[in-house]
C-alpha cells in the first residue's frame, strides 16, 4: 500500500494548494507573509481564461 500511495503522489503532480503553501512558506517576515496572502486573495494563482 505504501508504494502505491507514493507512486500516486508522484504521478498526481503539484496541486494549487501545494504551490500556494510553498509560496507562503518562502516569506521572510510577518509583513511579507501578509503581503503574499493579499496577493493570493486578489487572484495571483487563479487560472486565466483569455479568449485569444
């Protein structure tokens, strides 16, 4: 079971939640963390649907 879970995790790829978590973990101060949270709330990691 453990091997299959590991393989599933590798094949699944990095999800949006993981990318956001890594981005927040890179903050160096409380002010930087708050700024990053505001960027995420404003749509930094949302998908873009451009018609062109």
